[in-house]
C-alpha cells in the first residue's frame, strides 16, 4: 500500500518559535500598569480634564501599538497553523465530495425506487380490483342461477301442492300423499339450490380475497447505514419576488396571522445605521432615534 505521506510529500512534523523582543516586554509591562495610572486621575478642573484627555490619547495609541506587536508576534504561528490546516484540506475535500456524490446517487436511486414501487403497487391494485369485480360478477351469476333453479323447484312444488289439494278433495288419499311427498322434495331442492348458489358466491369472494393477499403492496427495501427522511423547505412561489413576499407576509400578520411574526426579523444594524443617518428625522414605526454621546479621544 502506498504511504500517503510519501505520495504527497507530507512533513513528519511542523514547528515554530515565537520570540519576545525587548520592545514587546517593555510595552506589556507598561500596559499592565495602565489601569493604576488611570485610577489615580481625579478630574476636578478643566486643566485636569485636559491632562486626562492627553493620557487617554496616549492610552489609545498604546493599544494600537500593542495590537500591532501582537499581530507580528503571532503571525508565524498563524501561518504555520494555516499551512497545517491546508495539509488536511485535500483529504477532507475528497471525502466530502465522495459523501455528496454517494448521497446524490442514493437519493436518485431512492426516488427511482419509489416510482417503480408506486407503478408496481398500482398494477397490483388494478389486478386486485379486477379480481374483486370478477368475483362480484361470478357471485351474482351463481346467485341468479341458483334463484332460477329454486324458482323452478318452487313452481313444481306449487303444482304438486295443487294436485295434493285436488286429490284430498276427491278423497284419493294415496294420490294426496304422493303429491305431498313431491311438494316436500321440490321445496327441499329449492332450498338446496339457494344454499349451493350462496356457497359458490362465497367461494368466488374468498378466491378473489386470496389473490389480493398474494398481491400485497411492495415496500421499499431498507439499506443499512442509510436513512431517507423528508426534507421540506420553503421556496418562493413562481412569479413572486422576495420583496413581494415580505409585503404579503406583513399584510397577513397585520390581519391577525400571529404565527407569521416569528419569521419577521428586525434588522437592528440597519435600524441603527438609519438612525445615525437621519438623526431627529428618523421615522420607523415602534422605534425612536436616541442620542447617547460617547468619549472619543484622538490617537497620536
């Protein structure tokens, strides 16, 4: 296996030396005592106020100088840190690009799989619907056939019943008994026809139900280490500009849509800039321009 440090000429170590100069030591010692000097000032006259103002100017200049010294002192360390960071960037860029590519391809596969499964389930549902329709038609045909057979047997039973009554009226007991037996048999056959027809209708429904179970909906396979989740986001409607959307949101909020207040942000930086520019002419609903003077000394 190729050593990456050899392939990219990566250094084995990185080091830097930071040196305190006499100037830096002196300025740091002076700065550590600056607060005690400032606290010693008792401003009780214009002359003392001027002395304090001169000291303020000196302090501000010292701050600038210390910042410059610190920047120069840390520059070698910052540079080596930047160089060290840069050594890791190619590997991170490669992995991040690989991550993005794999995510895109997995997302594309997932979407294609969803479409395939949707089409397959639609096909299966159509087959199930046809099976149910065919079962309904077959069941209806079986019931109709059974009813036709039962009606024929009931007709025969009615004719036999008429013969039985006539035989009884004529006093022919044997003929009446034979007719009565024929009535019972015809009624039995009619009931059997209805029962058989219903059984065949139920069988047709059960057969259709079994075929529907066999065509159960397809579900997307789960891939270990990958979780596809919804990622909803808001986007401008077609033909609507950001400024138009702001106006619509403000109008809806003013009309009572209190839930929209959470997405309306006040830009305080812009408000402060406007107040500085307009001063007493500042006019923004709910806000007023306030002047808070601050001490600003000069720098030597």
